[in-house]
């Protein structure tokens, strides 16, 4: 899976996305390194819950089979058509705005452009996940394990990746909890002051 996801970080695609949202390429790539593990983490979390896992499987089979990569220019020409905001709502819920705040501040990209970037990245991640599911014939349980593994690899040692991972895993035990709001603004403020 990581080979497919790594494609999203290639310079040519990052450059196109940067141009689309009117941002600096380096800032865009840096922000993406935080957004990717957060979305993967949200998907992994959903795949572990029976009801949400069923919805994820249906969404992947119906709308996200990887065909988005067959016409990237077409997708980038109509970002809203990819329904990124809807995907983010399902995957990150009320964490989406705070993630945009955190990454926007950390990278200098700003919340608005980071939000646009998240809206752009979400359908691409879903397409990558759907492509792997289809090619490997994975069920939701196996897909969940793969997502957890991919999330941890993308969460590496980079500060921004750690930030995104901590957003989903407050207690650091590797088990993603739905407790972002409990983190509070004080934690975020202290994190930014340390850097």
C-alpha cells in the first residue's frame, strides 16, 4: 500500500496540487506529510468498528476503486467533484477543522489552504486504498490491518507526522481514540511554543 500512497508525495503531483491551491510547493509537501497519516489513521479507526467498516467497504467498492488516478488532471480541475469534504467528515469527523488549524499553523500554509489541501488529498487517499483493496482482494478486517501499518509508517519521526498521529492517538498506545477534543487548546499551544 505504501508504494501507492508514496505516489501522492511525488514532486510532479505535489507541484500540481500546490498550483491548484495557490501554495508554495515545500509548504504543500510538508502539510501533506501530516495530512496523510491523519486520514489513514481515521480510516483505520473506522475499519475497526463494525458499522463504519461496512460503510467504508461499500464506499470503496462503489466510488473509490482507484480510477481517480486514470484522470488526475480532470480531478484536479474539479476538486469539489471528488467530494473531499464529505470524505473528511466520515473519516475525521469534528477533528478536521482542528487538523487544518494545527497543520496550517505549523507549516505556514494557513488554515484555508490547508483545508483545500485536505479536501484534495482525501479522495486520492480513498482511491489508493480502494485500488489496493481491489487488487489484493482484501476484506475489511485485512484492510484495517494494512491501514494501521501504513499509518504507522507514514507517521515516522517527522514532527508533523507525530502531530497528526497524536491527534488520533492521544495516549500514545497505538490505539486510536476518539478523544481529540479532550486534548484542548492548551496542549496545542504548548506544542507550538516548544517548536
